[in-house]
C-alpha cells in the first residue's frame, strides 16, 4: 500500500516551509509572486541530472522573474549538501531549500528511492531520497501544474515553459488542466444540436 496521493489542479497544495542554504526560512504561504511560484523538487547533491536541470533553471531565473514567477529548488538533502549544490553548481539566482522531510515529499505526490551507493560523480546517494517533481502554484496556493518523475532522466526543460507562459498561460489566462476529481460526477459536455 502506498501513501502517495496525487495533487489535483485548482485545489490547494500542501503547506511547505524549508530552511534555505545560506540562511533564512522559505515558506510557500508567504510568497507573493505576480503569477506563480515554481517549485523544483530535486533528488539531491548526488545527482548529476539535477545539476544540469538546476543550472538551466538558474540561467533562466531572471526570465521567470520578468514573468512574475518566483522559484525555489528543494530536496531532502541536509544543510551541508544543499550548500555544496548551491556553491559548486553556481546556483546564485535560485534559492535552495533543504531538509525536506520525506513525509512532506509524499504529500506532494513524489516518489522515494533507496540509495545505490556512489554515483557517477563520486558522491554517495542518501539511504532514501525523493525523485524529481516540478510544480507551479498560483498565488492563492492552488496547483496550476505538476510534473512528477520516478527516475532522474528525461527532465523537464524550462525554455518551453517560458514560451508557454508567454503564448498562452499568462496572456490567455489558460486554465489549470487535469482538474477532474470524480469521473462519475463529471460528464463531458454534450455537443450542441
């Protein structure tokens, strides 16, 4: 039996508060973005795929800020490993949260993996850690979009997301999709006769 429960678009997301590498505390309910908060849950300092994705996000942080999108990258890593990721990966434009409890990761619908030893970059995997997930949360605390993965490969790219923000999401107020909770109670509209 699993304790993973999917988040539903247009519904409130779980509460979230984590310490930041470099000091301070980050709390979702205190964020005031113009349009969205982008949460990038990453596997941890041991993951070379996370490094690539977060460096891309860091390069595009200003582009997101121009569109009213705040950013947090976070993992279950302890403070020392989060600090290494922030400095060694040159993540100067992205806040890095750490000490995410795995029970909280589960509340966000994330998968949990067991460590397999030393990775290709010579860093030991933690005994347990969350797999990746990217979420966009509206300022009212409801889910706009979520992308959840079971493994480190084939990550979301941020350039197409920026393009979608410009073409449809922001100017056309494109609605969050995947909002149907109860299939039995939800019926597709009938075609007009």
